[in-house]
C-alpha cells in the first residue's frame, strides 16, 4: 500500500491476509485493525507534532530473495553480520524473511525460530495465544496500522527448562524505501528457560525522495522463573522513520534485561514497557540514544508493577548534537496490591550544542503504600572539570570530550551480548558523534 491512510481500511487489510494464506481468525484481526486505523488518533508524544511526519505512506510488498545459506545473503546484509555470529540467525529483507538458521541441537530441544508469518500457519496455537495481546491494535493509530500490515517478523519459542547459551540474532534490513517494512518480534520464554535475543535494525536506502516507515513491535512473554535478555540496536538512514513499541509481560520470578541502542538517524518514537505481573519479577532497562542534525525523538521507558516484591530499574542516557530534540520519559507505576515493590529510574541528557534540546521527564505513579520508588534526572553539558583533568594529562580537548561521551554511554554499549555487534555499535557512535 503506497497510498495515504484515507484509502486504507478493512478491505485492504483483509486482502493482505488472504494473499498470505493466513487462517480465518488472523484475516479477521487484520480486517478489524484496518478499520481501527481509519478511526483512531495518532499517539500524542509531548512536544512532537506527529501530524507533520510522513506516517501515512506504508509502501508496497517487496519480498526479498530467499537465501539457501548465509553465504547466499546479499552483500549489504552479510556485511552487517558479525564474524563470530551465533548459529541461530533470522534475516528479514524489506517485506519478508529470507533466511533462518537454527542448530539441530536446539531444534531437538524443542526451540522454534521462524518467521512470524510461518508461525501463524504452523504454530497457530502458540501464535494466537500471545500475538498482539500486550501491544494491542486498540492503543492508537500506529498500533492499528501495524496490526493490519505487519510482515516477515520473528517468532521464537524456548521450551520449559531450556537454557540457550548463544544469543539468538535477528537482522531486519531494508534497502527499498518504497517497501512495507513492519516486522513484529514475538518471543515466548517458557517456565525456567533462559535466552538472549539480539535484534538489529538497519537500512541502506541511498538517495531517495521516499520516506521508509519502520512501524515495528516487540512482544516478550517470560513465564515463571524465565530469564530473557533482549538487546536491540536500531540504525537506519535519515530518510526513514523509526517507530518501535516494545513490551514484556513477566510472570512470578521472571526477569527481563532490556539493552537498547536507539541510534537511528531520522525521526523516531520508541516505547519500551515492562509489565511486572508476577510476584518477585524484575526488569532492568538500559537505553542510549544520540541525536544529530534536526532529528526529533520521543523515548519512553515504562515499568508497571502488579506483582508483590517486584523490582524495576530504568536508565536512559542521551547525547544531543546540533539542532536535535529528544523528549525522554521515564514512567514507573506501582499498582494497588504490589506491596514491597521497588521502582527506580534515572534519565540523563548530555547537550553538545546550544541549539539542541533534551527534556527529561521522570514520572512516578504510586497506588500502594508499602513500596520504594525513586527517580533522578539531569540535563547538562560536558563537565568542564573532567575536560580540564584530561587535558592536564596531555589529551587534546576534542579527544577529551570524545572519551567523556563514550564513558557516558558505556553502561549500555558494554553490555551488548555479541562482540561483533558491540564493535559495530562503536563505529556507529563514532560516525554520529563525529
């Protein structure tokens, strides 16, 4: 679909589902979402007028060429894969998944790694139980559009008591600005399982007058005692818009670790939310971002506590250059009944230009008495005393600033689970920070 939203609705969404030979219930879901997309309003992030963004051009279906092996992947995609990549890999090229690799050992343990489109047909019971249940089509227009048009995507199921030592890697790549690029990642970690998932979103669009809309979603379900480490690095061209809604639901004693590098070059909205449903569940979120040129970004991190003795910690660090703007929201909500819950958050913004803007908004919503909650927020420039100290040791001012900025971002960079991806992240930071 390359037409504005006014011509998109129920019938167009149903046609997409039928063309993919999807089950009847999924056809109905896409139909309902298509209708909602014509009725719901856009989300309203603070101080970001989304009506000025190109959010109503969804592209057309541009499936990539399936690859029989990693050696057959297109060169721009192969160049993004670390040399020491894991043996569990899934690749989406524009509108479709083109390659999946999973070891026989993991298959024998019952691990499932496949495209979401395949899961809808061949793992329907699991897919239907979880898909679009913690990120729902009713949330706003962008959610409805995603539910109607999602393509490719990733489905990962880790059975009970299975521990996966190597990271599972997903590379979601676009090189056609006219493509529909709306992947959905669905991860189900069953009781007492353990997994690390690494998601990389990248593009190579070249010179183009079109706007690529990356309208994506992540849903993670961590059952009792499960541990999920979810790392994401987003880095696309300036002509792309990055929309990323991430959600996790945690059962008793489950744990999530979010490690996110939102390093996109264009406008972006990201929302990373942990729902601590179970008693003793924990969430740790570390997010970094770098704004350049005239970028506009809304970065939100949330933790909602329902479980007793649940704990959350959120750290967001952003560096703003030139005329970029970022609105950074941290929201901790402790519901009634979540006794002994503990929610902490920190937002820090480093300003490198007088024309840049970064707003840090810590929000605590507490509906229970016997809890702990705290927040810290700061917006400022590079510390002059730190620069003076480094210069007194013979380091040039520009190099001193670079070291301080990298140290500022290191709490996230150092925790990326794949060494090759960490190296890529350092190169991205070098380019963005100049």
